[in-house]
């Protein structure tokens, strides 16, 4: 039985760690609502919400956010579907060369993007794909599928086989077992994968920088970096731009946090 003293101590430790974790976020928010320069007058209650509109307009974030949304949507949709299919095959089926093929998938996790991005750029340039959404999205799709296959394979290998066998006895095919039986049960793991892939894709910096030399497919993190170079003396505008870029990831996590935490906990237990 846990004593009241131990419970209070646990809460104090959690509060202390929460303050340490949230303090940088609070600092950025306070800076974002601060005066853009020394000559700025007092805003509503001393706040300056117009910093966000100024940063959005002068930083051309309409284009950058649109590019990020397009790239993230393509990467998440393609990589998650392919990861579910590949993970189901590796996790529930036995076929010749499955182990070799699976380790080949794992190379996508082991090899860093920095090692292949330059030769990949020249290959895509020969195909005429640079400065297009495909040049920015396809390398990230490949990286995400490598991790997603490993993630979903781990889930399907530890999932309840009796439900699938019962569906097979009733005459269900492999495709029906996957989409009508396994996928609904695997919703926490799949949503966790969606959140992770979206976060990695949204925050990706190197691949959009290399694959779009003209800046046509410049994404939000790239736009933030160029905005920082242009407005290095205005802390408030830089903080406002940083909040705008980070906001989509925060919103997605807040909406899906219940499934995300459940998927992470289930994965930790099963491993």
C-alpha cells in the first residue's frame, strides 16, 4: 500500500519535471506575444498577437505550409498503407527469403539520409523529378516504410492469432482478415505510426533543402530557417514563426494522443 507521503513525493517529482519540460515552450510563447521591436506600442493587454500575422505574411508561410501539408499527406498515406501490408506479410506469413527481405528493409533504418541524399539528388535530377513533390516525398516514403514495416511486423507477430484463424475457418481471405479483422484491432499501433511519420516528415529539413534547389518545394522548417536569417534581430517574430511551424504537429498529437500513448504502451509491453 502506497503511503500518502510517497504519493506526495511522486507528484512533486512529476511537477518538477513538467516545469522543466514546459518552461522552454512557455518562454517561446511569451516571446511570440512580445513587442516586435523597441518602438512597438502596447498591444491588447500588453500582448502583440499581430506578430503571428506579420510573421505569416512576411515569411511567405502560406506557400511553405501548403508544401508541408502536401508532402506530409503523401508520405503518411503511402508509407502507412505499405507498412501495414509489409508488416502483415512479415509478421503472419512464412515464405522463402522472408528473413533476408526483412533485413533488407531494415537497411532503410540503419543507413542515414546524409549518406545517400547527394547521389539520390543526381539520380532524381536525371529523371527530371527535382523541384517536384515526388523528389521531396519519395525518399521520405522509403525511410518511413523501413521503420513502419518493422513497427507493424512487431505488432502482427504478437497479435492474437486465434481471431485470424477463426476468420479463416469462416472462409475469409488474407485480404479480408487484414482489413476487416486485424486493422481495426491494430488501430492504436497504426495511429501511433501515423503520428510518428507525420512528425518526422513535417520536421524534415535536409531532404527538402537538397531536392528543391530552386525553393519551389520549400517546406515550413526550411521557411523558418530562411525567416530566421532575415529577421535575426526580431525575437518576437522568430518566436511567432516557430509557433506557427510547430502548431500542426501539436494539433495532430493532441487529437490522437490517446491512441498514440496506448500504441506506445502496447508496443513496450509486447516487446
